[in-house]
């Protein structure tokens, strides 16, 4: 089970770090998974924000490139999304996902609000 945390209210230009702990996942599964962050705001489809492959190759949505960084800590079975220079349009519920083969595991979402 994935547990996302770290959301909150932040002013434009601020930073937040989201965490996603993969409870109960063995190391080989975690290290072999593609890890991802998605976000969804009301009335919109869920969109991919950042992915981190098992080979540590990363991909980012154009809208967050250069501002967000995805990373992981295998020993903690946890991955992160460091979000800098936040904008009001980053406001959304953020979800984490781990994909291992054909299996997908989703976290429950953590809300990020960027507002002055």
C-alpha cells in the first residue's frame, strides 16, 4: 500500500516535498518499479507530472520541468517529489504510483494548494 504525504498550503514561489512510502513492498519490487507522481484538479483528467524508471531515467511534464525533481530512497522504500517555484496552477491533488510489470499500486493522494 502506498502512502502519500507532504501536501499543504504554500505561497507562490514556495516549495514542498511530497513523499510516497511503499509499505510492505520488498526491495526488489521497489527498486524494479517505475515510480511516478500524477496530479488532478477538479474538472480535469489526472496527468503525469514526473516518472522515475528503475534505471533512474526521469521524465517530467513540460509544465514542471526545471522546477520539480523526483527521487527515491530504496532503503526506505520511499520516493519523493521536490517541488520548487510553485505556481497557483500547480494546485491539485497529487497521487503517487508504482508500476511493477503489469501491477500498479496507487497512493491515496495528497492535496497541494498554491495561493497567496
